[in-house]
C-alpha cells in the first residue's frame, strides 16, 4: 500500500509516514507505561539506590 501511495501522491505519502511514525511513538509510550519491572530490574534499581545512599555524606 505504501508504494502505491508513494507513486501516486508523494505529499500524501509523507503525511501518511509521519502519521504512522507518531502512532508507533504513542504505542511505545503506552507500552512503556504499562510495563511492570522484572525481578532483575528491581534488584538493579535497588542496588543503584543503595549506592547513592551509602555515598552521601552525613
């Protein structure tokens, strides 16, 4: 379908490509918000947080 639009009307094809790119971006953002951390991601985050706490001066 994209090739047919590209051949017939390049301006419309550019709009279509931009629209698809934006939809893919929004889909990625929604999936990122809906993800839950795995056990390994939780340990990494906790390790980084404890490192920051232990390096701060009291």
